[in-house]
């Protein structure tokens, strides 16, 4: 390591390149990069715009890069992903630093979406904790582990608002709400980047996928998005903006089109909005071959789409090499300018400078770190706590949960003793074999007096063709050699011999995530049969539901005694589930994405508008906005989630009901823990703008506080609102608040609030 640094320093002296000053003073950075760029050839500048992968991660596009080594030596690479370990990263960096003409280090990136090797719950699960400190901590741990393994540029956070649970990537984000999504975006950027990007423990974050990727039509991945600007600005763009305000280093453009132009070539998006309006000064990277994919979008040939992207403000081309192979030609033909190439090159070099790479390109290649920093006991403990905090208790009749630590439990279900499906989607750096199955967790936590016996009961799905599509990265759906009847009978026998049945059911890891969309979001038939049969036994039936999306589980909800939504919990799955089932941790999660009754209700979310013919409640009324065959309300609303204890909300107290512009409103509510367990509650504040120049949602989250209450304890929670909190984008896309009446609501869930109307004048 030291030798390398010496060689490196000597080499740079020989090359006449100044060693980077330690801080990121703008003038010094400019001078440094000016000098460097002064010596770069056109091809070397274009090379900085090239992001390659030898294919070590998940090659989600059709291509992986070729000639990696020679491209590195020729200075034709700006960044690389799919390479890890200090040794490999050092070797890669050496090719760039010691063998290329100018010795410019490369960015080393990866998708560290919910933990590096210590896999945390999927992001939708983490969001359900409503715990910003915890989310930041998971990102911090992820950064520490990833940098220990040589990676210092992360393709996370994914902040796409998603209101369509058919879309598999809903698993990767924070859910449906722009306010909560923005808070989480900030927490993740802080967690990854810390306050010093040059620290060997922090990594540069990338906010993605800019923009509107979560609104793909019909929930089909990569599909068209089309929405009004007013919806964009009020509902979909805030989390990206929040990440940018938090100082995120890079932005990834999305696959979809925005207003008819694919994001990667959309100048309005990447320059007018991102840079001119929002002041973003980092660099923009495309998604995997998203530049090339503009050919299929119908935007021209590779040369045309590459030129379009560069001119739009895209700085780095992921894997497709359209930039590398066509920009020089486009320049000669006058289709782009040298300034445009220089600007993109400068932005990439600035990122390297800010990471301290010019000072020491090997700062993330420290062989002693993986052992010290990765998968430590402490990190696994964070994963265990994070998982427990991400679970949402959806039903708990007769206080079946927590389970007693004596007696007999029938643990059944295809996900009850399974390592392959615990980590969840987009965990390419995690090792499923290190995860704790539920059976093991129950044995670890349950103690000697409880007898836990297991039977699989059913396959995740009996559909061989479906299983093939899900099993592309290894066996996620293992179809048993035994017949479904045999498995079911075994489970029923076990249930008959046990006092309580715990069934761990739901989706395999790869049933959600990228390119894993479903038009039917209910439980596969094989598992439905299992649940029905178990319910018939009359034993208390605890359903532990694993999934990467909100599912249509109305029937299971009816049949279960208790229902615990656990998402895909990560490496400590079994221990965390057992902690919650046995009451070592009292669940405190709340949903951040609405659970519909059926796919026909989609989109259904709490922040809907009223229509001119709103129906009051779910009783059908002719000529009101409704359905003949389903209620308007969802199965579970945004913000919903139970606890083993009960929280009693007092009447909210408003500091005043008539306010002037610069005054602030205080809303206080007393919450009392009236049940038998200590517990945590997420207190939520919503507003509704009753009259405005444009139609406004019936509810908008404007605040939340997660509090801890001991048995019998009362706490007063106070929210403070200013008129700025009521601001929105109007028809002309001007941001501001409009005086008038506002309903202010407080409660434990978006569908359970107490409210008062206040008037707020200028
Ligand atoms: C995904 C991105 C990811 C990239 C690189 C793409 O298919 O959309 O989220 O960062 O691959 O792995």
C-alpha cells in the first residue's frame, strides 16, 4: 500500500502532475483541473465520460464491456463498476494511474442499495420504520463496508415515488409519499457521504432514477411515463430535489421518457431543471445503456442519441460506449461542440477531485479493512434492529402476538426455512447463504421451553414456467419433489399437534425488483391453498408475509389471526422476525405504500384528489366516484401499522385557528400508552388546502414524529407549521402558498385522524 503510494507520487512528479491539495477549495480545484485538462487529448476527455463494467455485478443490460484492461491503459475509462476487494480495485486503479498516459484515477462504483455485505431490509421495508436516524445509520454502515472493499461511488439512493405495486422496483424506494421520500433521501445521502467525501469511510451517492421512473405506465418496467408538470413538481420531483439539496454527488438519469423525450437525452430535465433551477453541480450518469436504448425509443442512431444526450447535459455513459465511439465524429461534423465535451469531462474530474482521488487514488484499497469492517457483529446487530423496526403489524386478534416462549409452534411455509429469499432484490453484494432462516431465528430466540417444528407446506409457486423466470440469479423458487398434497398434509399434521401456527409466506426475492413486475399481486395459488387449509384447523394462525411490494392479501387478512408484514428483511431475517414474534421487540413500522384490495384499484394512495363527485365513505352511491365491485378505500392505508400495545390519542390542541402569514401554528397532541407493552408510535400530521387555485390532494403528510412510550406513559407531541409548509406549485409552476382555510389533521395513520380547520391569511 505504502509502496504503491510512493510509486504513484514519484510517477506524478515525473509526469509533472501536481498532487491534489487536501481540501476542495473551488479555486484550487479549478486550477488543478484546468491544468490537467490542458494536457488531455480529445479522446482522453471523452474517455472520462465512459463508465464500464466487466460484468461482476448484475448485468441488467444486454452488454458488458470488453477490452477493459486496454481501455484503462489507454485512458478511455472514467469509471468502472462490478469490481470489488481492495486487491482488485488496486489492480484496476493501477492500470489507470500507472499505465495510462496521464494517470487519472477511475471512479469505482456499485449498487449498494440496502447494505453492502451486511444486507439490511429492502428500502421499502426500511422506509416503513419512519426512523431517519436508523436509515442514515444503515447507509453509514453500507458506506463503511463498501469502501472497505474498495468501492466509493454508490448508485443509491433510489428515490422514485411509486404508487403502483405492480412495478417490481417499488421495493427499492421509500414508497408513495414525496414528503417522507424527501426525508429519507436526505438521510441516505448523509449516511453515504457523511460530511467529508475524502474520508476513506464515505462514498459518493447517486440519486436515481431521474426522473419519474416510478410512474412507468401499467407498472411495467422501463415503460413510458407521462404526467402533467404540476403533478411532477408537486408529487414526483421533491425527493430528487431533496437529495440534491443534501449535496448528493451524482444523479442517474432514468430509462423512461419524460414528456416525450427519454430522460438521458432530455435537456429540459438534465439542464434547465437540474442545473439551472436546482443548482446541481455534480455529474450526471446514464442508467445501464440508457443512451443506446434511445435508439429503440425512436430517437435516432447511436451517433444521434449520444450527441443528444451530451447536449442535454448527460456527463457519463454507462456501459453503452456511444460517447466513446461517436462523440469525436459528431464533433468533426459540427453536431456537438468541444465545450460540451469539456464541460462533461470537467464534471467527472471534479467528482474525482472531491473524493480525494488525485491526492491518493488508493485510499479505498486498504487490505486490512475488509476483515475489520465488513459483516462485523456490530453491523449484523444494526441489520437485526433495522429489520425488526421495518416490520408492520397489520392485524393482531386476541393478542396472539407476541407468542409465548413455551408450548408448541408449527412453523410452516415455503419461506420459513429458506436462505435464498431473505436478502431481497438488488442485494448483489450480499451472500444469501449468510442469512438467518426463520426456523433458526425462532430457535435462537425462543428458548428451551418452546418447541418449534417446521414443515414447508407448499412451494412458493407450483408454476414451473413462472419459477424459471424468477430463478435467473439462482434458485429462489424451489419446486419440491414431493407433491403439493404431501407437503400440505405434513403441515396440517404438524398444525394439529401444535398450539399455534406461524406461516411464513409471500414472494421470493426475485418476484419483485427490476424487471419483476406482476399483473396479479396476490399470493400464488399454491400458498393460498396452504393458508386456507391452515385456517380451517382452527388453530391461531400467524401469517408472516414477506414481499417486495404491497400485495393484495384481503383473503389472508380475513383468515389470519395475526398478520405481520416483514418485506424481505435482510441477512438477520430469522433473528429479527423471532425478536418480534416473541416480543423482544414490539413492532412499530407503518406502511409507506398503500395496500390495495386488488390491482383494479391501482393507482390508489392516500394523497388522492377529491373529484367533483366524491363518495363519502365506502357505501356505494350512484353517480359518485366509485366502483361497483370494490370499495374506494384500500386494504391498508398509508401510515397504517399496529403495535402490541395501544396508543390513545387525546384531542389535538391548536395554538390558534386564525393566523397571519409569518406566524406559526403549533399543534399538540397527548399520546398515552394504554396497553401492556412499552412501544413506539409514529405520530403523523397531515394538511389539506381546502380552497386553492388548483385542485389539491385530500391529505398531504407534513410532519411525523416517532416516539417511545413506556407502559402507562403519556407524551405530548408538538408539531410546528409555518405557511411555507403549505406551499405548492401552482398552474404556472410558481411555488408558494395561497391564503385561505386549511384542515390540519393528526393521527396514527392517514385514514385515522382528528382535525380542525385553521384560516391562514397573508
Ligand atoms: C438499474 C440501475 C443500476 C444499474 C447499474 C440498471 O439496470 O436500473 O438502478 O444502478 O443498472 O447496475
